[in-house]
């Protein structure tokens, strides 16, 4: 029974460490209630995207640069989306993530609610 208890405790520790590591692994963090990249820049989602597919390409991607995948593997709730140009984009809960070109300093949220289709990630 003691061996089972030790195994459960060890497993619980691994689960806690790996779920806490998901943010760090993807370089993402929470700042003032919103998701940011490793540099503290606010990230956004786009209502016109479908799960696992980016609808923001070419000119759109110049104003809303996709958040690139920087790790070989990402942990849930993150995933990888393959863009039309073949590059890899980070997604959160299946939704591709973007930066906003007009955000020039960490913590800015100038892209939130642009055209009612761009949103900061709050959960």
C-alpha cells in the first residue's frame, strides 16, 4: 500500500510540474489577466479562424504576426497549427495566436476588440 501511495504522490508531482510547464514551455505567461508571449507582448485570437486553421494570411499577417512555435513539442492546452505558407503557429485551445503590430511595448492591448473580431486571451 505504501508503494502505491508513493507512486500516486510521484505521479501527482509529475502532473503538476508538466501542467505548470506548459506555459513556460511555449514561452507564454499570464500578465495582468491576459496571455502574453515571453517578451510580455499581448497575444490575440481571431474570430474568423476555425479550430486548428488560421484565416489570417498575407497582408493580415503583416498587421497580426502569427506567434511562432519555438519548441519542438508543446503541451496542452497549446498546440501547433500549420499555416498556408507551411510555417508553424502556436495555438491555445485550438485557436491560433497572434501579436498586433501596433502594440509596441509589453502590456499594450491596442488590438483588443479591433473590428470586434480580435480578442486578448483571458483564460
